[in-house]
C-alpha cells in the first residue's frame, strides 16, 4: 500500500512491525503439509489449538478463543461490548484500531493523553469512572511508544476500574516481555478482562491472520456471539500449532530482537537520536525536532527504506523502525547517517 501511495519501491519495509527474522522451518513444513487440505473448512471451534494454548497458559480450554489476529478480535470486541449509547476509553496516541472500531460501532470514545511517552494508567481509570466506561483499551507493551507497564500494573488497573467496565489488554508484543512482566491467564481469568494475543509478531505469521483471546468463559461467550464461522483457516491453524512447538526458534527471535534493540539504541545515540525504552520488536526513535523526523522519514523512503513517521500527540516527529537482522540494521543505520549528513550539508551557508 505504501509503495502504491508513494510510487517508491520498498527495499526494507520496517513500518509495519512484521517479524524480519521470519517463521521457523517447522512452520514452513506445516504450511506445505496443510496446503493439501486447503479445500476443507477448518474446525470452527479450533479445538486442537485451544487445547495447546491452554496447556501453555496453564488454564482451561474454555478460557481461550481463536480469532483472526488482534485486529479481528478488536472488531469482535466492539461488536459484543460497545455500540450506540456506550462509552469507551483509550489512550490518545496508542494503537488506533480499537478507537476506529469503537467509533464505527457508534460509541463515544474518550482519549486520554500519554504520560512519559506511555499510556497513563491512573488517568485511564479516572476517566473510566467519570464517564462510566463500558470498555477500557490498553496496549501493553504499547504501540507505538514501545514501553510496558507489566503484569502487576495492568492487574492493578483492572482492579481500579468500575466493576462493570471491561478491560481489553492488547498483548500483541507480549512474547518480547520478560516472563516476570507478562500477564498470566490466572491474572486475567476471574476479572473482567480480555487479553488479546497474536501469532503475527514474535511467531512471524502476520500474513496468516491468527490470534486468540484469553478471558472468562462468560466474556468469550459474549465475544463469540458476534464472531464469524471459519474465519481462521486450516493453513493458519496448522502454522500456529507448529509455531508453538518451535520453542527454540521463538527464543532465538526474542534474543536477537533484544540484541537489535541494544544495537540500534547505541548506534542511533551516536547519531544524535534517542530511542525510547521499549519491549517490542521495534524501536521508537526521537529526533532532535519533528522537522528532522519528517526529513529522515522522507529521505529514507526515497532510498527504499520505509519506516513509520509518527504524527500522534506526544510522539509527533518520532520514527518507528522494526528491528531486524544485523545486516539489515547496518543498511538502515548507514542510510540514516547519510541522510543526516545531507541535511547538514544542505543547511550550511
């Protein structure tokens, strides 16, 4: 889409937070095998995948529901719990899709400003009480800020909300958190909370559109009333099952991503750019001023390197860059250095 909009060809597409390390060999083999059954409908209850996920989460199968990625699950959530006359609370600069769906459903959406480049949990709770919110949305780790409040703070937010308010936690980047910071199914079930997860990021299945929700059965039953049958196909489910078995690959992806974050942080710092603290597969880069950020985004795109130029409050002018392998990072850093040099030269008298 970016190529069509700009007329530029992407050499490095680092604007959409895909997994640049790719899926495991086990997943690719599973996709090849499942392709022979592509003419068959999937099990619409996704029994085998839910069993496998529940075992890993140490929860009951009935507290897990499979859906078409986090975006699809957000759409289902707004259909089930929002609508005309209902109210949602979100953060002003966070991942916008929940707000899009909530407004499309006819709901009143209250957006709370960030605090210190991250969602303000106290302000979210305060606004939820003020407007008697039906749903509060939180991305943790956050996108596009990249930071994480962690399990204890998210659980405290759930307890601070009105009893009737549903907390929707977007955990698209949960695999990149340390185990101590990641929510558990035990913390989610027994509360009025839905934890949305995806295979798009750490598992590298963005093109297959598969994710899942964790929550009490009563909440998942409500979610299911607005669900489509057969929306997640056989090939996607086979890939997801294989990715759960490829534990060594996941560990390598998480480790290499952390190494890439440290590399970008140090190297960009030497170029006069700061990287916000984060726990995701991208870095959020703050230039010296918004104009510099806009120049860098345009100059990189002209070289075929697409990054996300942020225009949201609090993060205006920042760049979001997906973390990839060392060779790719070297090319990106070299391009940023050259773009910066050209800008300095052009400004010289």
